[in-house]
């Protein structure tokens, strides 16, 4: 639940409808578990320069934080990092691979034992 990835469209950092459903589920868990903190890792596919993709990964991670804070969660609970194209989830130079690499990943950095199992 909290570590489920969300995906982005090509060259975009806007939250898609499918990603919104996943993130709303995370909001519920985060509200129920106030000591949990997350690192959001932004990723991009291989197209574009390294610098551009690092910036795009950063925008994607920030879009997730903005989504959470718009639901009243404290921004201090989240950190972001961008890996750009450096850590692909899938190998290949085609849409199948690229679509898996345009993502945000979630790492629980605090409060792992405080996650409410009822959620």
C-alpha cells in the first residue's frame, strides 16, 4: 500500500487518475499512522538529457508531496530525491519499458512499526 509505485505520462509530472487512486489510499494510511515518514523517489525514462530527467524526476516527486499536503498532511513527513533515468525499473528502448520507468517510488523512512494494520 504505502510502497506502491505511481506512474506518469511522457514528459509530465501531473498526477494521473490511476495514480490519484493509489495516492488517496496512501493518504488514508498516513492519516491513521502519523509517525510514518516517506521518501518519494522520482524517476524518468531514458529520453532526454541526464540533467533534464533529474529535474523531471524531481518535479514528479514534488507533485506527489503536493498531493499529500493538499490533503492536509504535514510536508515535513516527506523527503524527495530524483534519480532521473539512472535507476530504470525496466530495460529497453520502447514504450513498454519507458512507461514503467516514468514513476515515483516510496520508501518508508520512519514509523514502519506504527502503520495501522487495520487500514
